[in-house]
């Protein structure tokens, strides 16, 4: 990787990594990889109150890492951010696949 090539994108990359650096926000994004999730279900999945979840989702929305859809009284969240998907796939490879391989050896 050329440093000069990355230089133009360092602020964007740093903002993305900063948004994902919180363990709960990372867990939220992992939950949304599989598809759209209702906010109440998401709160249960990640173990947060709706108030705390709302604060985390606000930060993710500000970085355009999640999208919302309203259906009557229910709000659904999803993430189709390609950079997020690539980072999560890399993290899965590092922490899940490699750990499974070590356990099998």
C-alpha cells in the first residue's frame, strides 16, 4: 500500500474506524450485516437499552454507516456500507476463522 495513495483518504478512513471502534457499535454493525433489523430486536441482540442504542445508532447514521426505514410504528435499521462489510469480513477472518482453525489443529 502506497502512503501517498492513502493520504487523500486518511480523514475518511479514520472517521470510519473511529465509528467502528466502540465495542457496542461494532456489535450493532455485526448484527446488521445479515440484513434489516427492527430497533427493538436490535436492542435485545446487542444488550442495550433503547436509549443507549439510539445514541450509538445516531453516531453510525452521522457517518452514513446505517440506514433506516419506518413501517408504521417500527423503525428498521440496515447497513449496506461496502467499507463496513469489508472490514467486518476481515475481522471475521482474523478472529473467527483463524480461531476455528487453531482449535481444529
